[in-house]
C-alpha cells in the first residue's frame, strides 16, 4: 500500500489558467443571488487567481500594493466610505481604482453603490454585481467555488472506496479485479465513491479529494456481471459522493519469481 500522490496518474490532468467572468456569473447567479448592476460588456474578462480582495486602501488612495487582478469585494466599509466623501473626492477615488484591469466587482449586503461607481464601471467595461449575502457569507461561498475551479485535477483509472472511514484508491491494469474487490467491500458494508474513473482534485497541499464523473456516479461495471446501480442495490449506505484519498492499493499479478516486499 502506498500514500497517494499527484503522480498517481499523469495523464488527463487539468489545471485551468483563467475563468471568464461570464462563467462565474452563470455558475453562481442563483447560488449567490447575483444581479448584474453594470459593465455587461466586460463578461469576457478573465479571472486568473482564486483569491479575493477588499479594496479599502486603494479607495482611500493607497494603490502601491493593490491586488487588482483579484475579484474585488465591496462590503459596508467600502460603500459607507465612498458615500461619506463629497462628490469630487468620491469620483476621484473611484476613477483611480477603475484604471486598473479589475476582472469584476461584487457589492455585498444588498447595498446600493454610488452612481459614480456604476458609471465608471460601464465606461471601463468592468462588470459589477450585487448580492444580498453578507460579506462574510459571500467570501466563504465564493472562495469555495474558486478553490474548486482552480484546483489541479487528474482522472485516474481505478476504484475509490471508503473503508472504515479511510479513502482507499484501488489501481492496477485493466481486468486485474479492481471493480470486483470494490464490490466485495461494498457487500461487506463499506461505501463506493467511484469505479473505473476517479476524478481527483488537489484541494490543498497534501489533500486529494476523489469523486466520480457525473455520468458514472454510483455505477459499477463488473466483468461477467455488467453494470450495477450501487445506490439502487445497496441504498445510500453503500455510496459516498466524495472522499479524501488517503491510501493507494496497487494490484499486480502474482509472480513467484519476484521478491515481494511487505
């Protein structure tokens, strides 16, 4: 048995370089309650980092370390600060920030942004969205979404089973018996996560999360038996949607001439 690692399967890997604002909006319109307020012409802008930023200091004039490449979150602090400025100072503050290549802005708490912000965003083609969510909830949910989108992903030929709470990845050549072993484990009360193809996302350093492709979720293919709907046959107790991959068991043909190590 081996500890799983990123080299388990080098083929079919995926690491996205950017995410378009249009996709961000479509994926989260209902989930985050997003409403487009301005800048629809900037939907093709690219989000290249998964981190978020609150532009408190840039709005106040300090732009030396402005992380403009991130999605900008405006909460009550930023909105009330802008509304507290006189018209000339407010416009100058907004113009200075809008000069940067910001992918998009999201206004939290259902706040109404200053009209100057919407006008400048439209002129610079920077999308502005509003959401009724609090700044804390928005940050949590959006960070979770971006983590998933930017997580390095590989597709592994094998089976993933939850065995006594441990995510066990069974690998080996085609036909060696991975699915048969996985089915036997399910019959003994353990839970299948994925069979044949396992999608593995690197969520953090040393954290690999395995799941099944949508089309084969809860389905197993066993030689001589055919397709098995695990959920229908064993109920919800026999399945899991995802599981952290903690152990890899690589199956090999027995060879009496080979010196096996424990």
